[in-house]
């Protein structure tokens, strides 16, 4: 299969050219570039676009959610900060439950 330009890729996948540019900026689907700088979508990118559409449809996942997931994988400091925050949030929830039970027992 020959590579497709952005308009052709959009027609084959149902994504708009504008959205394809956004997906590239978000790091989700990165097509090759021609010597002239034009995007070239091959079979790999077309399959990524189709599976991305299915992922969004099946799990109601937003593009921003997926882009953030990529950032988490690429930025260890961000990943550590999010894990620390989540651990603190879970402890706060457990602490709140514990205090609720103590108040009930005291009543």
C-alpha cells in the first residue's frame, strides 16, 4: 500500500484532517514525513487511527486522557507526582471513613 496524504487518510478513517494534526501534536499518531515535509500515512498509522476510534467508542476515553497517559509514560517526574497524589488521596479517603466510624461508635 502506498502512503496517503492527510486528506486521503482522513477520508479512509473518518477523522478530519484538523483532528489528524491534533492527534499528531498530542503524540498519539505520528505519520512519517516526505522530503517536502508532507505527512505520509501508511498502514500502521491507519490501523492506529482505527483502533484509537474504537478505544474511544468502547471505553469513552478522551483524546486528552490518552495524551496524558503518554506523558505519564514519558515523564518519570510527572508519573511519580501523580502516584504520590493518588496515594495521599486514598489515605485521605480511608482517614475520612475511619473518622466516620469513630463518630458513629461514639454516638
